[in-house]
C-alpha cells in the first residue's frame, strides 16, 4: 500500500519570504504521479503542482516549485515570495500510474504573516 | 464556467436519520469520486465511479452508498448516520485515467455534515 507522510502539521512564514513544505512517500511502484493540493479556509481544494515520476526535471509553476528526489522518495514544495493568499492547508498526494486512487498526506497548515 | 457543484454546502441531520448529499459537474468527466475529510485530516477516498462502474474502497463502511444516475450527477447516501460520520464530504471528478495519462482531479467546495 502507498503511504504519504507530511511531518509538519503547521508552518508559518513572513510575507515575501520563502518556505518549504516536506513530503515523503512509500511505494514499490516505478511509475506514479505526485501532487501538491492547496485547500484555503472554507474554499475548495485546487491543484498547485504535479510531478510525473518518470521525469527527472523538477516541476515549476510560477512561485511554486518542487524538489523531487525519487530515490529518497521525497517530494517537497517550495513557495517563493509568499503571499497572504497562500495561507491554506497544503496536501501532498500520490497516485499510481494508470489508476484513479489518490492517497493524501495529513496536510500542513501554512500561515503567511504580514 | 465548468465546475463541480455540491449541494447543500451545510447539512444537519439527526443520529440514524438517512441523508443524501449531491454532486453535479459540468466538466463531462467520466470519473467521479467521493471523499470524507474529518477535521484537520487528509481526505479519505470512499468510492469512485468510472462511468457507471462503481469502485468501493475496502474499508468504506456499508453505511455509505452511492448512486450515479447519469454522467453529470452523483449522490452519496448515508443510511444511518452516526456521530462519527460528521465530516466534510468532498466530491471530485476527472477524465479517464486508465490510459495512463495524468488527469487532474477537480474538487467541489464540499458539504459539511453535522450529526446531532
């Protein structure tokens, strides 16, 4: 079974600074997808960034980037130039290739302080 | 805008009184999912439909059932809600993932269920 672990229940960062959220996972699969989802307070979950396991290059979406270490089974999210609107729960998630079943980590509550 | 809609946003029911939550989508996606999310926890997949094919998670209680009468709508039925079923229920959709191509899951805003 696949498991996803987020070891930081809560984090905070000052506006305009950089923060890194950690995620590790356990799988015996070689092909899979990894995701970071954002769930703002009282709002719906949206996809922030995704990574295909077969791609060595780390994914980047504007201020969001990942550090994907396949051998270490690590998938961290870096948020640069943090904004107040980045305040949310962040979930790391995993799906096997060719599969509908998504497994989430427990989440990290990020607060961006003015 | 194409979207995933959940009604109602807040639902209060009594212990043991059946309740139905609804989800509709305008994305024309063939996969629909139901997740249970308890306070400060990760969403947990209950089941999903691939078109009309129902896929139940092994640890989903029998108390939870689902119906998908057509592509656009999916319902979550809780036959006899207990206090432990109080949670946020999230509906999500995606296109077919069986081909191996990644297809993003789009989430609705959720229905918060309170059991009295």
